DNA sequence: GCAAATAATACGTTATCCATAATTATGAAT
DNA sequence: ATTCATAATTATGGATAACGTATTATTTGC
């Protein structure tokens, strides 16, 4: 088949990897799902070759697991994995805040503050989605200011894995005010040009996120048990 | 071509990836080298398909860089990269020592001490190779005791990248005694069951390694300049 | 000697085929 | 009916050949 429509800026396997990533993150392909190579190739209208290359890439990222001769499955993350990853992320994002605080110029702080202002705004009107987006933007900006390629790489790799959990985007549920308070502490560290303080505040912010997630899981497990008893 | 000789325990692309890794680590394929897909496929007696898959995996690990439409090159690591990676590694291996110290049982400490005894022995007789191997074993064991899959993963990924630098295995050159002293400090932290102390000692040990490497580079650069002037 | 045109090279992709391992379905025997 | 062995099915891992195209190298023309 000929595809003159493709301008081929980026390789096809990369586009496919990205499409799959999004489907995994959105839980259209939940953890444990078997990925049918042939069916997917037909679905995407491509050959198996670039698809298989894409799957290798996703496997290296930890998003899928390739079982020899048994195919490809979306990776399942356990509670233990979360207990291991969050403290790691806390340390790494803390370090990121530390370096960002050291390297930030006055104008960078202004930019960071303007993003923080969005957090304040969305929290005030209770806009969870807006808060979530601004939160992401805040963390992204801190990492940009840290300007450390390898630190960024490691953080992004782990974040991808975290996005495998469905509740990730819901971790703000019921703790908007607490998250905001934590962000104020981070921002205060930056404004005081106190890198160690920014680091600790960011670190604690991440650990707090883990606790919120644990509570959500616990609640869900309880509800699951209740509905199971009812049935 | 048919290959009935292959028993195919692990996938071919994985074997190829491992072979390439070794060739990269040994600097038979030094940083910057172009990897000729077709020639390599012929050389290994395989088709391009699994070779390309292997290259995708290595690219995800950061060992090679895939330039669209221009092929595959062994990644080149800059001084700046080293300045970013070593503090990261120091933090991560420090954390590893922390967790290992917390989780280690009495028998684990005995095992660790027996490896440390090897370091003492090889340092005493000035056996650099033996010291190097025992050193690797020591770090490997600490990470095993930390028993943290994701921490291990991140550390191993970064270590692979560090192995791109030729001087990595020579970083002990002329600092055997210092490295030994640092290891004694780490061991002391473990024996005192003081996780924070083990963490800091391990952290400082890594940073010290970075400094030694920087001195080696500086010396080499000076020699390079001298021989260039002589020519 | 340099720019433009041309040829060679090799990457990205498709398509097809095949061997082998895994899974499922089938059928016989207890 | 259940168990077990066997056969049929399916999907993965890999090979091969072919092709368009972007890059690089070479030749040509001025």
C-alpha cells in the first residue's frame, strides 16, 4: 500500500507509540489488557513492523510488558510499586525544585508565580480540572527551570508509569485545599530563594499525593467489598 | 534463511541488544560511531527486523541516538551530562544505601562485610581489577538489599549511560586508597545501623568518583594539548 | 572552483511467508 | 462426566524482497 499522504516528519513507529501511550493513559487500554498486534495493525492501517517497534519502545518505558511468545500486555502496577515510586518521585521532584530554585532568575519566579496564581484562582472557584492542569503546568515549569536533562528524563519516565493508575488524575479529589496549601509552601520556598525549603516542600507535596491516593484506593476497596456483599 | 540451531529462549532482538550493549560498553563502538544497519545485520547473520527492534530498545536506554532518516549513532556524553548524572546517581545510590540499611538483616550485614573485606584485601595488594570487581559487587549488593524495583531500574539505566564514557572503569586510577576510605565510611554506617549515615557516605562516595573522573579528563586534555603542540 | 543535476546509499515501511510455541478444540479412554 | 492425549488453530518472532524517499556522494556543466 502506498501512503503519499504521510509527510513523515517523525517516524511512524513513534506516532504509533504516542497513540498507544494516550490510549493507555486514558485507560481505554487498562492495565492487563492484551494488545492484539495483528488487529491493531489492521485498525491503524499499518503493517506489523512499525507497530512492533512501537511496542518495544513502550516496553522499554515500562508501559507494556512483553511476554515472550505470549504477546504484549499493558503493565499492571501494584500498591507496592506505588509505595516504591512515590518516595522516589518525591526525592526527584524535590531535587528538581532545589535546582530550579538555585537557577531561577527573577523573571522565572514571576512566571512561576503567575502559574501559582492560576492554582489559587481555580481552587477558589472549585474548578478541579483547571486546578489539575495548572498543577501539571507548575511542575512542568519547575522541571524546565531545573534545566537538567537527565533529572527530567528520569522524572518523566516514572511519571509515565504512574499514569498507568486510573486514579492518578483523581488524586486531587477532596484535597484541593490541601494541595493548594502545599503549593503555597513550595512557592514560598522559591520566593524566599531558599532552595532547601523549596525542595522539602516539593518532596512533602509528592508524599502527600501518595497518601491521598492510598485513601482513595482504600475507599474504593471498601465500596467494592460492600457491593460484593450486597450482590 | 532458516535457523533451526536457535533454541529461542529469549527473543533475538534482546540478544542482539545485549551484544550491542557489550560492544558499546567495551568501546569497540565508541560514542559517535554510526551503526550500519544493513552491514550489522549481515555481520550477525540476521535480518534487519530484529536488529531494528534492538536499536529501538538501545535508543530508549539512551545508549544510541536515532536520527530520523539518518541512521543510528552511539550516544555521545558531554561533561555537562556527567555533571548532571553524577549528582543524580549520588542521590539515588545514597537512597539505595538508606533503604538497604533499614532493611538489612544481620546476615545481610555479614555478607556486605565479607565483600568489603575483599575491597580491603585488593587495596592492600594494589590489585585494581580485583578492587574494581569487588566494588561493583558491593554496590550491586546494596541495591539488592534495598529491594526496590524502581530505584534499581533508575540506577541501572543511568549506569548504562555512564558506561558510555571510556574512563569509567579507570575512575579508580590513583585513588584506590581514597575509594577504600569512602567504602569504610559506608560500611561503618551500615554496621552502626545508621541509615542516614550510610546514605550520606554513599552519596559522597559517588560525588568523589565524579571529581576523580574530572581530574582524569583534565589530565587527558592537558596531554592532548601537549601532543598536539608537539606535532 | 563552485553550483546544479544526477546517482548511490540506506532508512522507513509494506507485504508475504514460515517456523514454532501457545492455546483451544477434539476425541478417546477410564 | 472427567481426564488425558492428540490434533487444529492462532499468534508471535523472524526472514525476505521490494519500494518510495530523504540524505549523501558524485558527477556534470558552467
